[in-house]
C-alpha cells in the first residue's frame, strides 16, 4: 500500500508540472531558449538511457525467465516496437496544429495580439474576436492533445514506481521537465484569448491530470491480472513509448529552441546522470 501511494504521488507530480510551465509563462517576459533546449535534451537523455539500458533489460529478463530464451526475447522486441507504434498512432490522430509537439514560444503567442494602430475600431474588434477565438481553440485543443499524449506516460511512471522505485524517480523528473513547455503551450494562448490567468492555469493543470488518471486506470484494469509475463510486456511497451517520445518530441523540440549542440550536451548529461543514479542503487 505504501508503494502504491508513492507511485501515485510520483505520477501526480510528473503530470502537474504542466502547471509549473503555466506559471512560468506569466512570470517570464521572454522565453529562455537555451534553458529549454538543454532541459529537453537532458530529459531525452534520461528517458532513452533508462529505457534501453534498464527497462528493456528488465523486460527481457522477466520474459525469458517465464517463457524461455527464444520466445521471451522475441516477445520483448515485439512489445518494444508495439509501444512505439501505439504512441505513434496517438500522435497521428492529433492534428498537427494542436499537437503538443508543435509548441510555441511566449513571443510567438504575443505576436498574435492585434496591432492597435492599424485598424478602425470596428474592424479591430472583429479581428480581435477572431484571433481570440483561434487562440482559445488552440489552447483548449492543445490541452486535450497533451492530455491524450500524457496518458501512457502516467501508466509508465506508475508501473515503474510499483516495481522499481529507484528508476521511477528519474523517469518522473524527466517527464516533469518536458511537461513544463507543454504547460506554456496550453496556458499562454488561453490567457491571451480570455484575459483570465485562472482559466489558463486551470486548463494547464487539467491537461497534466491525465498522467495520474492513466496510472489509476492502469492499476484498476491491470493489477488483478498482473503476472511476471504481463509485467515484462508492459515494461517493454513502456521502453518503446519513452524512446519514441524522446526521438519524436524532446530532441526535435530541443533543437528548435536552441543551438543543435546544446540539445546534444543536454542529452549526454541526462544519460550520465541516469547512469550514475542507477549505479548508486546497485
């Protein structure tokens, strides 16, 4: 039971970090591209290293112990790529304009505001209403997209925390880091559309709640059937999901926000920190 509360609390922390991004958006007049680039690269390094070195290995070991060398190895590989396929389908179902991968800086969103001096009052109001509607729609759909996108991440963090608490903490930290700019992507357009910080914060936090919801659903549905074989398959799926997220989302976003080398330095640093943290628990 203690492990259960720890797993849920960790997942809740990772999910609600979207709210941190939301609050940062209100206190920062300018984005910090270098910081975002290094942070996203670091997050990718943590997730790729822990997925390939630790989670995949544990999945393969569990399945080989239960099913034998050949069958266990094949199922591990199939489940790994099935995880990539699953998160890829989720991404495909979300239109690119509302996809959390298509994140914007604070300055880009600010540029959406109408120029007071270029329009007559009536036209200005009409244009402002159109832009506000567009911004609100973009913010709400981004919140929905991030919610769908975060669901499997919540399950991944939760299952990892239940089975291997020592690897779950850096996973949760990595997910939390990459949820911060997603929080900015949700809150800033909603704030500029409605003028309400409360609404912007609310929807940003709401999008992050899908992670603990994913954890809860996973627990209620899977726990009664949990076995060594199922756990191995889930771990392999999780590894595939996390590698895909890192390659498809984190690294491209890191390069977009800053210099190419910064994202790679962050990646290597993330791998090193993850490697050391795993060695400390041997």
